[in-house]
C-alpha cells in the first residue's frame, strides 16, 4: 500500500506539475503579448491626465477648473492659505485702505528668518570669532555680503512697516470694538520687533553695535527699584553685580556673555515668542471679523447711547 | 554750509531708512488724508439729508451697480499679496546690492564712539536723555509708551470712525496720536539722526561736526531760581510743582474736553477718564520739559535725595 501510494503519488504529481508549468508559461507568454500592451495603453491614458492619478488627488483634494467652488476650496483646503477666508468684502482688497503693511511685515519676518538661518551657518557667538565671522561672510562666503545686507535692510524695513501698520490701524479706528484685544497683541508684537532688531545690533561685535548696546543697556542701570543707579535701587541692595542690567548682559559690562545672550534672544527666544503672538494676532484678525473696512460711515446721530 | 558733512550723514547706510521714511510717511499721510476728507464730506452730506442717509451706500468709493459685494480671495486678494511680496523682494534685492550694511572696527571698550547712537528707532528715547534722567527716559517712558498704546482701545469710547478714515469724527484721538507719533516719536528720530553730533551737541544740518566744541551751558534747577536752598524744601517744592502741573493741567484739559468732546466725556467712566488724563498730561509734559530746558536752561524741576525729575 505504502509503495503503491508512494509510486502513484510521485508519478501523478510530477506529471501534473510539468503540465501545469507548461501551460502556465504558455499563458504567461500569451499574456505578455496581450495584457501588457493593454496595460501600457491604459497607463498612457492615465498619464495623459496626471490630475486624476492617486498621487495627485491624494495631495490636492479638489479639482482645479475655474469654478467658484474650486476657487473657495483652493484657499480653504490649503494649510498656508486658509488663514484667509474664502471670500472677502470687495473693498477690503483696496490697497489705499490697508496699505498692506501687516502682510508686508509678516513677509519681512519670513525673509528675515530665511536669511537669518543662513547667516547662522557662518556665525559663532563668541568674542574671538564673531567679528571675524562677519568679515569672512563679507569677503569669502559666496553671496555672503548680499545675505548680510539683506538681513539688515529687511530688519530696518520691518520696523518701518510695523510702525506704518500701527499708524494705519489707528487712523481707521480699527482697534475699536471688537478688535481691542488684538490691538494690544499688536503693541506687544511692535515691542518684540524692536527687541529683535536691537538684539541683532550687537551680533557683528563691531564698534557700532557695541556702543549702541552699551548706551541702550546703560539705561537699565537706572531702572527704578531694579537698577543700581535707579531711584530706590541702592536702598534695595542693588549693585552692578545683581541688578536688572546684570541680568540682561550676563555681566557688568557688554562682553562675551552679553554677546551670547543677545544671540540666543535674537535667534531663538524672541522669534519663538513673536511667532506665538503672531499666531494669536492672525487668529484674532479672523475671529474678530476680518479686516475692519472700508466700512460704511456712521453718523453721529445714529449712535445709541448705551444704558449704564 | 558743509555739504560733505551733510552728505555723509544723509548717505550713511544706517540712515537710509530714516531718509526713506520721510517720503513714505508723507505719502501715507496724504493717502489717509485724502480718504478721510472724502469720508468727512460724505458724512456732512448725509447728516444734512436724512432721507439720503437711509438709502445711501455710505462709502466714498462705492460699488458700481451689478458688482458683487464679495470677491474670492483666490485670486483677488492673493494676487495683491503676491505682488506685494514680489515688489518688497525687488526693493530689498536692489537695496542689498547697492548698499552695504555698515561694519565698523571691532568692538573696543577703550575707544568710545562719539557720538554713540542707539539704533535709529530708539533715538527718540536717547534724545529724551538730554531732558530727563535715564530712569525716566530709558525705563519709565518706554514702559508708559507701551502701556499707553495698549490702553488706547479701552479708553477711546468714541464709537464713530471704526473701519474708515475720518478726521472730523475723531479729532481728539487722531490729533493726540499724530502729536505722539509724528511730533514726539518721528521728529525726535530726525533730530537724533541728523542734528545730534559729537558730545550729543546740536549741529544744524550742514554744520561741520566739531569734536572739540565745548558749550558752557549753565543749567539751573527750578528751585534755585526761587532761591530755595534746603534739600527738604526742594523736595516739597518740586512735589508741589509737579503735582500742580497735573492738577492745573488736568483741570484745563478737563475744561476743554468737557466742552469740545461732550459726548466722549459723558461716555467715559471715571477710570477711563483718569487713565486718559494721566497719559495725556504725561505726554504733554515732554515738550514742556524740553521747552524749559532749551529756553530757560532748567535742568530739574523736582529734586529729592532719591530721584530727580
């Protein structure tokens, strides 16, 4: 029985397998000549419409033919653009009303981040290296001079843009109800912009920055209560070695520690804080009803006095 | 006239933003004024014609009939933003190629720069050091400016002029802001940049910076003029003068505000009113103190053993 079974089994199997392989190969060969060309044709058809591919539709969630729906989706389904609403008041895009200064400020912050990161590759915040790094940057690094110039002028431009933005918001009364809180956030951002610029001033470690920061931080000596030369400072035990200026500089003079501190505030500390406040600022612009105008004028006679 | 000196100051790379700010500010003030004027004319017209006011679209630059009230952000806003980004980039590129960022000699604590100037946006505060002690000019004033700006929305109770340019509906608010921004902030930056020379002395534009110039100014303190000699009396006298300024000034502003801004006066709570008064009087005190110093050579008004004002 065992032999029979064994023999039969072996014979039957080996014959069947060979046949199956034969027919299988035949089928495969036949398919190569029929199915593959068909598939290739199909593939060409698919590639003719790249926007229908899975890859494309997984990245871009909607169609792009010019319909109102797609225009709206183009903004709403994009993480970078969805700060905007899909539609806005026709007048709100008028440049003479907004002056575009808020947006330009943000764009300059972006430019400064980009150029700043590139500058960081070439800069050591140490007394020995800092000034040489700037010289190296100016004379040896490809486009280094352009990079540094751009960072500096963008910083100046940002201060101007911030001030003009505040000026416009004031003149249009845009800080009034319901945007009061966003104005205070804006004031904080103004201060942070000035601090960002000021902390960057010391970094080249040249005479200009050194004396500007010396003059600037010397004022901190005179802080009431917290500075050793300020009113009631010495009465509270303030000395040059424990007052608020010491904390700012990491020492009693503008030296290596001051350089490191201003570097860290400039490149890490304040940008993070400013980013948080910017998120808040933009979020509130939307939540407070978007841009404030140009609104229809209101007459004095139409104001109803609130009951107290 | 020292043209070379003038050109050196005007063309110093770090001063370019300030030179650029003059036409920029002038342009934007013109832009704002033009719209404010148009709105004011419209407001006057509507106020005189209640029937028209009910149907009017109330904008100086109205829709044309058939226009949709809203437009899509894509492309109508995004193209403006994109264009702005391109223009700013071009300006920055040209600026960066043509002008080099300043780089002086390596920092040297033993060699004082004269004049040693802070970055231009803080020059207003540095200019204030002439008239006030550092604890006021460098610490108290910036703090008050920041807090003062922050409280604006909470003390301005005037509901008019929200979202459009106007002058006639917000004379007090806009006048005060222009005074603070243009006269106190921007013009101090100009003085600090273009006029202050070595030793922080006053050099008219075009005057040669003379590093050896000495000016013997005999500054007096206000109590000296009145022949007060004892420290104790000086402290009390100063407190009376400063207190008197805030009391009398407050009464004067109050008299003006109550009459010419009656509606705001009625709307404001006591807290809002007193905060507004404090900041307003403190701001006005700056030019007064500057005048005292420049015209009468008075250094301090209030002298105590701990601080001087």
